[in-house]
C-alpha cells in the first residue's frame, strides 16, 4: 500500500524535476506579448483572479477552457469538462446528471454538508449552492457555457468568499454577440449530438438578435436525454439515465456609443424529471433505494458594467441575482431507510448583491490596480415535509463580505498582489426546528471570518519567472453542521456545542517557462509548475449516528504539485498535465479519503487550416490509490488505469462554401477499459462514440 503510493510520489517529483531541468535550459529571449503568440492553454486570459492577465502571468494555479475546447469534448456533464485539469475531479456520481460535486486538491467529496462550502461554484457570478446528503451540488448543462475557469487553492477567497479551501469554479454562459457578426441583425444555430453510450442525444437551438446597435438578445434551449450507460464490461450503471431540458434567455443593452456601459438581464432554468431515480446519487445504486425526483435550478440576474476607459478611477461592476434550486421527492421505495423517505421539497433560495470597482493609476515604471467591493448573500434552506427532518434542518444563512485586492506591477517585472476579506455570518433556525426539540428553538449563530493573502511574481526575463503566495482563510460552519440533530434528545438552545470555524493556511511556490520559435518559426511553448502546502485546523467532519453530528477533529495537511505544459504551432499542438496530491489527518494519523491519486493527462493533435479540420488524441494515465485504511474505506481503494480518446473536428473558415457548418466526432475509451475513478462511486464509461453536427444561419 505505502510502496505503491511512494512510487506515485517519486514519479511525480521526477517529472517535475525533469521539467525544471529541461525547461530552464531554454535561453531564447524573443518571446512576444501573449496576444501576438500562439494560443496555448497557458496563454489564455484569466478573468476571475483580479485584473485580466494570461495564465502564465497569474501567481496562482489557474486553468481556462474556451468554447472550442468545450465543443471538442462534446461534454455531457461537468465531469467531461474538468477531467483533464490537474488535481480537479468530480466526486460521487461522476456521470450522473444529479451527482456532480467538485473536488479540488483533495477537498470536496459531496457526501457531507461541509463539502459545498469549501469549493465555490459560480454561473455568471451567481453561487450554485445546494446541500443535501448523498446528492450532488451542481445542476446545469455544459451546452449553455462558453467558458470555464478553475482557480485552485484558497487564494481565491479574497474575491469570492471566505472558506474557498479548494478553490473556485466559474462558468460563463453564451452571449448574443458570440453569434452575431458585424452587420448582422440575427443568427440561428441548430445543433444535434448523439452519444452511443448511453444512447443519448442532444437537440439545441440558439437564436441571437440585434435589435439595434445598443440592444442584443439571446434565446437558447437544449433538450438532453440519455439511457443508463455501460462500463467497460458492458454492465449497465443503474439509475444513471436522465432527461434534462434547459435553457437561457439573455438581453444585453449598451448605454453608450463605445459600448462600455452595459446592462445585462438573464434568466436560465435546468430541469430533471426522473422516475425511480437512485435515492443516493453518490453511492452505488441500490444502497438506499429509489425515489421519483424532480430537480429545478432557476436563476435570474441583472447586472451593470462600466469599463470607463477614459476614467482610471472607474471600472464598476454591480449585479443583483436570484437563484432557486429545488428537489421534489415522491414515491420513495427505500426499504429499511423508509424513515428518510417521506415526500419532500428540498430547496435553497438565495439572493445576492455584488459590487466592485477597480481604481487604476500608473507612474513612470509602475502600474497599480486596486479592487474593492462588497457582497451580500441571503440563503433560505427549506425541507417542505409533513414532519421536520433533523438531518436537513431549515433556516436562513445571511453573509456580508467586504474585500480589497491590490495589484502592483513594477518595471514590468515584479507583481505584488496583497488582499484581504472580512465576512460576517448569521445563521437563524426556522421555527420548524422547535418541533424536534420540544419547542425549544436554537439560538442564532453568528461569527466573523478574515481571509488575508499575499502573492508575488517576478520575471527574470521574457522566458523565466517565479511566483509564490500565502493565503489564510476561514470557513464558517453551515446550517447543516450547526443545527442537525438526528441522533439526540431535545438539544440545548445552542446546537453547535462549540463548533469552530475551519482555518486554512496555504503556501504555494512555482515557476513559469515561456518561449517562442523553439523548434520552428512562430511556435510557442509554455510550462507552469506549482507546488502547494495547505494546513487545515479545526477540520469539520461528520460523525455517523451520534450527536453532535459534526465535530472539529483537529488538524489535516494537504500538499502536492501541479505541472501544466503546452506547445502550439500553426498545424501541430500538444499539451500535458500532471497532478499529485497527498492528504493526511494529522490527528488520527491516517490518510484523507478525499484525495484522488496522481494523474498524468496528455493530448496532441494536427490541424489542416485550409480545410478547417483538427485531428486529436487525449490520454489519461491514473495511478492507483491504496493509502486509505482498508478496514475504514475498502470501497474507496482503486487500481491504476489509462483511457485513450480520439477526435476530429470540422470548422470551415469564413471563405469556405461550408461556412456556418460545424462537425465533431469523438471516440472515448477506445480500448473499452474497465475502470473506476477513486472519487467516483460508479465504474467509468466503456467505449463511447460521439457525433455532433451544427449549422448556423446569419442574416
């Protein structure tokens, strides 16, 4: 057990050392600005870490996936999107529409209340928070998105909220301007996809309208359906079928001729209506039984932006949003677990106000960008059952936060980014909790969290730079952790029994290598390596079948390394990623069961620009994970495996007679490998053929 993991760790360190040795030998000094170079993954703009900058110039581990890459993946669920990102996984029902929970650097498993708060997930800046035992927390469809940005580590807490121990995942939906060319007043894009495993299909329509120079509208609707998928042995994964209609309507209004003042209105909805759905989306099917389940995710937002390029003191963003996620459960057949199976309408209804402004000033040899802002979130948790449930207590979570982040750039070499955030939380139990405790309502629970950080990046020359950071964050206990009381006599007025905030101290250190004209004229190569160490105090865990259900266990540490490399020419491209994370419960002296094994991802491809064709290969090479205690988590142990995918995409250019057409063909797991990801409770998909055809009409 220890030996296999030791081999994994040594392999990771050897890879990082080899990368360091080979890349630092590069001495070319003819690198150009990112906008003038090739388009490797590490040269993409990062929008969510503060002032816009490319990934290689961001002193944090970040990954951005753009529309073309999402289309190449022909993603059905979030798992298809993130599986090539180092140290990022989907936990639980990785291929189930209702089992999607994120895990970043060993944080997040999806089976306990704490996991949702440790990773912040946003769609267009609106938090996607859903917390139900043995259910996933993300309900949306990849077809609505044009961009996904993953910020790893707690340094993101400054801008997004205290407690982001694992990091932040930002999804951005499509806009009308993505489909309207200059001079066009309308565009219609029709798309269909077929997936041989599990005999699934997608029908999609997008209508974009330009009513005037100052008003654009987008209407998008998707209908996705799939049967139960099969693993590499040809066995069906029961309960994995789904039908998910979804859509979005968005209006964009420009208030000035320069189109710098923008108002956006949007509404989106995701729906899943399933009969005999597996009650637990994060456990092997049949563990609890089945239930009829209707899940809705409704989101509405109004936002205002003013870039004010002629005013260095104004770069304003303000938004007001509403999100309502509900899960209606009926006709449960849970056998021995019938006590948790009464008809219910679980829900999270939240309101958010977010405002921030960036002040800019420049000197002879420096630039400075100061971002300040505030955030108010009010979240109502409901159950909607005949009798109150101790394992899903109702209540209200109100949080108010203020943050400031400054980015100082000196002589185009040194970048310093200090930041700090203050958050206040108030938890209020609903009156229904009195029915569980003889009429005694628990007291309100309030606290303050502070999240400071400092990050720095220094460019020695145009080819080589180093960066490092320190970030401290504190995560509030949730309503579930404070007020759950399944296994107690009438609880005291304060349910928490002294439950403390989780406290994280995270250190990162890394280097970047970037060059052009390495092998042929005009090529581009980038490499970024990040090592991290995260010490977590007062980690909150769930105790089974006893009260209090949630307790602080003391200390845990998580450390590891991430390597990302990309090479790009006009015709050839290649990329590689490596993620290694080790986690230890320092109090118990055991390995954390939420840490995925080391993994290497490799991709390469060839383009034929004159024909609009791209041919590519993606490979995953996953080590085994045997560090967890056998007696405690036998089902979590996993063997190493590898899967191979091949794909071809067709995107004719504007001069082609086939302008407006798009096509994609992909074969996943071409050798039909039987495997199970360590953090997944189902076997992975067997061989899968995917085919997509789309046509866009403009007028």
